[in-house]
């Protein structure tokens, strides 16, 4: 009876190992590699699309703030002018 039990356990473990090895081997076939690449590329495209949408939202929000300040007659302060290399304090090149 013990031998029959161990035979069943061995068959089950063997079947699981063969199944896992077959799945791994399929990943390295041309079809498996193409599927993996398409999934990776899809994720990358979605990440870039999300980033671009966030940037556009930020740009639109900032543009609205600048338009509101202009409509109110408030002088627009460029808080980041000193961080840009093209504009130096007192330089006329950056003030176009």
C-alpha cells in the first residue's frame, strides 16, 4: 500500500514538473518571445501616454494661471528664470 501511495505522489510531482518545464520552454519559442515583447511594449506605451497626459494637464493649468494673472493686470513673476542657463540676472539675451 505504501508503494502505491509513493507511486501516486511521484506521478503527481512528475506531472507538475513536466507542466512547468513545458511552460518555460514555450516562453523561449519565437511565439512566446513575441508575446512577451508585445506585452512589454504595450506597458511602455501606456506609461509614456500617461506621462504625456500628466504633462499636458500641468501645462494647461499653468497656462490658465498665467492668463488669469495677465487679465488681472498682475505682473507675472518667473520663479524659475534664475535656474535656466539662457537667462542670467541683468542679461538682455534672455529677455526677448
